[in-house]
């Protein structure tokens, strides 16, 4: 029986400068990044710390379009660095590791199947396989329905070239396939009111069309040295635990062509005794998926936004060492019932961010928050998020459902820093609060969830300490 799972997210987990505040407080962060920087340079790659320590680094959308190899190196470095911090500095003892799509490669390394440099070489081999034989154009679409309904939709449309790529949650799936049939599926789903978002990717990941690339990747990975697995690792792609070198090779071979069955895996782990899920990467995509799949468990996303050492420690309160208790977590009020996140691991959406469809965002009636149900600062976190969603949607001309609580405003939705500051100022006025002190960077708070948390900490208008935030 296990009680704590560590989650390794995919491509949607990138956040510019994600480790900057943490690196100031924790020498282990800079030490680990230094090691990985050197390994990346030896592999002919760009040092990942430039993306992880500078909040002005390129966005997720920019990297997907222009430098995917740099993005993958940064993802690997961020997650492995955080894993080392959680286990060595905070004493976290995971019962099982679980990766999602690209995150499975990081989980293999964290488990000990690969050393840090070999794990980085594995990521490089994946990119090299794509560069050596680029596949035919294709793509992915996120659907706001279950895997069963997705299968029914595809069967009903007779689109046999489009297949399930990721089963993320009870109402979140991703399908992939060639461009033309995929667009027909997207249009049909949209016409049926099911919610369909084209993801910003050039290929059909987790699809049989990548078989030749998967074979090339497996051959390149075969020369890398592997070691014994030190942590239990459960693969959502293979649907089983990995215990030997043969299983590792099986996962590498299947990584690009088989679907990610995240929903079934989370339910299986929960049935086996896992009641705490800790996300080992920036943002909180997988945490939200878990909370929507098995409500009532504790989910912890210590880097839901950029955070320092103390904030990470607070997020892990009661978790390190395996102790579990249901409580609010950093950025996840109450730990249950939040939704959002396609978490495809290889996608960056055009409309919604890599977090797909979220909870309904109907506009509030304009009345003051109910103090009886309020959180910190006398505000109800759910009501504040709904208010922000309605306000931002109206000002930006977006459908409310696009503004999920975890979508990155700049990276995913293209909201520049000046507009973010203007809109947040409106929200501050709506709640009778004062703007953050001069010099505060609102773009450090990249999601509606993070902005709602910031709003709850602001003093009432007219009190000391509010002189205007910077973008």
C-alpha cells in the first residue's frame, strides 16, 4: 500500500523563470541546474537554466514554435531539480512515480532508470529522432468529454484515422491524427457543443503515424546506460509498473505511439492506497486533473506559480515523510473539485492554454462576497476566480470557458503585461482593494487562480502600502 504519488507533467508545465525565486533560497536548485547545464552543453543543447531563472525568458508558445528542443530540456531540468529538492531537502518519500506523456521520460530518470545526464540524453534522442525523419503534418484536439464519449464520437463520424491520444479526466480527452480528418472531428464536436480546442502542435503525438520515429527513438535510446529502478514507477502509457530494463525499453518504444491513460492510472493508484498526489513541476495541470478524477484526495502543486523556499515548504506541510491529511494546498483551495488541464504533455493550445476546458465561468451577480464562506482576506476563492474570468473574458473578447483557472495569461492566451495590469486594476477596484506595492510584478502571477490568491492578500483601499504594481 502506498499513500503518496509524485506526478511529472508534460509540455504544458513550462513557466518562464519558474525556479527563479526558489533558486534564491535553495542552493540545491542552482547546484542541480549547474550540473544539468553542463550536461546539456556536452550534448550540444542550450543550458536550461536560462529559461528557468529568468522571468523574461521566452513563453511556452514561442518555444513550441521556434525552439522545441530548448523547451524539452527546460522541462526535464525543472522537474528533476524539483524532485531532488522535494526528496533530499524536504524528505518527501514517494510511494510511486507517475509521468504524463513527456513527463514519463523525467519519471524514468527520477526513478533511477537513467542518471541525470543519460536522462537528458534520452530527451535529446527523442528530438533527434523527429529531426531525422519529420512526420507528415498532423495535430491534436482537446475535447471536453470522457474517453467513452470520445470513442462514440469517432465511431459515429467514421473518422478512423483520428484516435484517442490522452484520457486525462472524466471530462477531458485529447485526440490526434492527420490534419484534415482531425479538423472534421473538431468542427463536429464544436457543432455539438462538446468543447473542442485545436492544440498548437505540428504532429499527431501518441498516434500510430509516428511509428517510424518511435522506432528511431528506441534505437537511439538503446545505447544509453540504464540502472536499477530505485522508486516504484507506474506508466500511464503501458498501464503497469516498471520493474526492470525490459520494461523501460518497452516504455521508450511505446512513448510516441500509444495513448496516455492517465484517468485509469490515477484511479488505480487511488484504489491501491494513494491519497496524496504531489506535482513535480511548474503550474498545476496534473493536480487539477487528479482532483477532478478522484475528488477528496489531497493534491499539492508547490510551483503552481513562481514560489520561494518558504512557500514550497508550506505547500508540503504534512506531506513530507509520507504523512497525509486533507487540507488546502498552495494555489489549490480545499484540494478538491478543481478542474482544468488537458495535460497532453506535447501540446500548447491555441485558445485555452495547456489546461483545456475548465469549470463554467458564469458572471457573478455583482454582490459582495459572502463572508461566511470566504477564504483569506474575507474573499471566497471560487467567487473571485469566477469574477476574474468574467471580467477578463468580456475585456478580451474570449469565451469564458477559454479562461480556465490555470491557463497562463501570457503564454497561452497572449495577454500582454500592460493589459494584465489594466485588467487586474479593475478587479482590485471591484473588491475595494488597493493595488500591490510599487515594484510588484503582476506577471509573476500568471493564472486566474494565482491572481485570485494575490487579490485576497491586498489591503483595503485607503490603507498604507499600495502604490501601484508594475507589469
